[in-house]
């Protein structure tokens, strides 16, 4: 990886939240691979070979009258990315039950201890949606269940599902960095029941699960909801996140078409995570 050159965008935003969260979500789908938040906004990185002049054309938040966003960008000199992540990645403990930490952090002696190297991937547990999905998994029964972790990022949710007793887990992400990072983290946590795939919802054809976890962008969730419904076993449970409180009616309208009803709602800083059954 040492020969990879990156383009770095420095975004200054007002107000800081929820602007940064929306911006990161849209930049992620535009192809940006990593983000470092700061007191002014966020720095976003994309490989130079993946960059093109119109890269921001579909980042709609930049054209919103609700937010003030300015940016500059430049080519980044060769960087030790692992050292950068070590400097910026802090451990978290969720509900005093589950710790998510890097190998260089101390062991918190929690019931569930997950060790990850996030590198360029999403899903360290710091983002509200991942944090709430961890809470959902902690509160629910996974013993002997077949599980799908859609948009797996670092693989942290799949890893926790195995620690909670799931018998088989498929972890899927469209991003190659996430796919490779999930493989590394699954090995690091000595998991035996997780299969990792690079791709989208088309990989679900002919597969079925007792539990589906999907922490993805709202539009992708709406687009793939029919596939999730088809892939969920009778009596199965669906956990959804990656959207805001005011998106619930839109999500609920779509999910309700397939006979699901909300069972539980978690909220952090306007982000939500829903349980359907």
C-alpha cells in the first residue's frame, strides 16, 4: 500500500452537526475511503487513481441552502496510514458490556472484547449508527441464528454476532477496503463462523437468514428492501440504521409493505437504529 497516492479534501462546515455526518455519508458513496473529523469539519481522502474532476457533482449536500460548506483539496504526500489511524482511533465501551479497541489499546475486561484495525474502513463503533447496532445486538438473542451483516465495514457487527452465539454469518460490503479489512479483523478475533463477500444485494439471491443487519445509506436501504424481505426467514428480525429520525416514516412505509412492524427504536444525535419483526 505504500505506493498509493491520495487526494485529500479539507471541508469546513457550518453547523458542524449534522452537516459532517451527511457529508461523510455522501462522500462515502462518491468513493472517498476515509475521514478524519475536526473542529472545523472533516478531511476526506480518496485514492488518486479513483479521483476525477467531477467527483463532487453528486454530493448533494454541497448545494443545500441549509448548510455552509467550503473546501480545498490537494495531493497528499506518502503517509503511514496505520500510524495515522493509531493516532486518531480511540477505544469505545458500549453499555459497559462490549469494548471495541485496537490491538495497541488496553483490554477493558468487558464481557465482549472486539479488537480491530480500522484502517480505511467504516464501522469502528464511534459513529452513532454502529454504536446503536452494537446495542441492538447486545439486547437480542443471536444464539444459533443465521445472520447477514450488510454493509459490514470493519466487520465489527458480524464479529459481535458470532460472540453472541450466531452459528453462521455472511458479511458483505461493496467496498474493497472494507472487504479486506473485515477479513483481517475476523482473523484477528479468531472468528470461525463468518464468511466475507465483496458485492451488493445481488449476492443474496437464493440465501436466507434469521437476522439481517443493514447499516447503510437510506436510499440503498429503500432500494434493497424487497431483497432483504425475500432473504429473511419466517419469524426473522431486521435491524436497520444509517439514517435520521426524520427518515423513519419513509423507511417504515417501505418496510411495512412486507409485513414488518417496528419493535424497538434507538436514537443518538438524530441518527436512529430500528428493529423490525
